């Protein structure tokens, strides 16, 4: 029987909820494009519950314990004496983690985990695992592809509008009992007519383009894989060979690309310096795609008019992380893909992966990132070999 370590974020500060704002969530049968939703043999939760925190346990405990497995659920993931480290040394075979509160599986951690065979991302984006070390060790990595792509695309549109319309400072005037209209509108513009570009036009990037089209903006994109011609014509989107070619013409740039060695620190002083003065940058992909200090400098100098998103590096971000205090930002914790709606899908997908693993059945090709010592499935399409976990030890500096 296997030991499974499930790393989840902490419960709400007021305790695990006993009721919710809504009684149900919409039932979906397929994702855009036709891929079917997760299809486990069963689930032990009610869709719409909080599943991503430690008490939610992704709804996995009854299923795993009925099969005789041991489930350890913890939020203690950083540092050499963390619960995660101890359980890896003590023989954990499977690690489950969300990108929002990632269990960083570095080469060093993998080396001291003698029984580790499978790492699952409950969500999408597996860069918190050292993919090269996993390939070298023959560890399988899988994620629940597409489970929260639409969730993230909605967050992107929200963040763009919040920045361009200066929403957050305007809301704060109301909270402070004010009615300072001039202060609110002095940085407020219409999105209409602006040039908006996405770095990455996969599931999330394309969904962002589709949601922005009704705003009557000029759309742009860059990606390793060009969209079909009919899709480009439908969206009226202009292709650029790389980010360096695209960002100088854009008023708004949104990052929707995976983190791997080729995209790490892509947005540095040099690239940001080629953007229009007063452009907006939205990043819901991975924090490490942007140079942390370069972003802060660009906001302070006015080169960027605003920066928003929900991804940081490392996660959780230390309290002295400059993005917490830089001007004109709209940052949140990493929440875009962890809505209650998305949690129901990635919890079900995680169970589907586990059912396949324990029953000796193939895991869906689209869920695979690393398998048999190589990039596989979605991983072969989206990632390059290598490691992007360097510096993750800084997450241990976060104080609850």
C-alpha cells in the first residue's frame, strides 16, 4: 500500500466553512474544443465545496483509505524540517500539490525521496517540480490539463480592466468614506481601441483573446505554435514571431505561457524597456517569467502604468517581497485557478489520475508531463527539459 502526501493551503482564518455563498455550481460536460471533463469512477465531495485547503483534502481520504493507502495532508511544505521533507524521506510514493501552494520538488528533495514514483499537480502548471530530475529518476508527473484554464482567463480579463479603469484605488476611496472622483479618474482609461497582446496562445491565451474580442480592441499574440488561419481570422488577431516583436506595439500585455528555462525572466529590464511608456502588464502564468525587481523599477519610473496578476516567486511570497508594496499594482495571492468551480474539476481529475495509477491503467495522454524518463503528453508540447525551481527555498521565509 502507498503513502500519499497531499500539500494544500491552510484553511480560512475563521475556520473551514459550514456553508457557502451559493448552493451549487454549473455542471459542464466538456471543455471548449471538446476535451471531456475529469471522469473518475466516483467522487466523495459535493462540487462547490472548499477542497483545496487542508480540511478539504481534495475529497480524497475516503477513496484512498478504503483501498488501504495512507494519506498525509499538510500545508507545511518549506524548509528541511517541514512535514513534506520528513514524509519524503519516510517513504512517500506519491506527492500531490497545487500550483497555488506548491510543493517544490527540487533535485535535492527528489534525491532523498527513495520511494517517490508519482507527482501530481492538482491544477495546471508543473514547473514547481524539477522536470529534469524527475526524468532522470523515472518519476511520472501528471496534471489535470484544462481544469482551470477558463478560470484563469476570466481572472486575466478582470485584472486588465481593474488596471486600465483604476478600479482598486477607486474602491479604496469608498472604503475610506471618500468621494474623490478626480483622484479616481486621473489614471482611468477605456480599454476600447487599445492594442492587447498575449505571450502564449494555448488554452488560456486563446480563451483570453476570445473574451477580449467584444471589447473592440486590437489583438496580438506570440507563441511557438501558430493558431490555425481560420482562428486568426475569426479573432482578428495579429501573429508575432516572438515577444520582442510584439510588446512594443501593445498597450496591454498578458502573459499566458508556461515557466521553463526558456521563459524564465523573459520580462527583464531590457524587454520591459521596449514596451510603450504607460503600458500595462498582467501575469497569471508564473511569477518567475518576470524579473521581480525589473517590474518594481518599471512601475516606480512610470515605464509601466500598472502590473497585476496572482503569481509570485516563490510562493508563498515573503512579506518583504517588493511586489507587495510597489506602486500601481493589482496583485492577489495565487487564486485565479482555484475558484470553487475549478477545485471541483481538479479534485475529480486528481482522483482519476490516482485511479489509473493504482489500477495499472494508462493516465490520459493530455494529463502527462513526464513519463518514462521523457517529457510526455502536454509536457512535450509545453515544456523544455531542465529545471525552474532554483531559488524556491526562499519560500521558507514566509511567516504565517
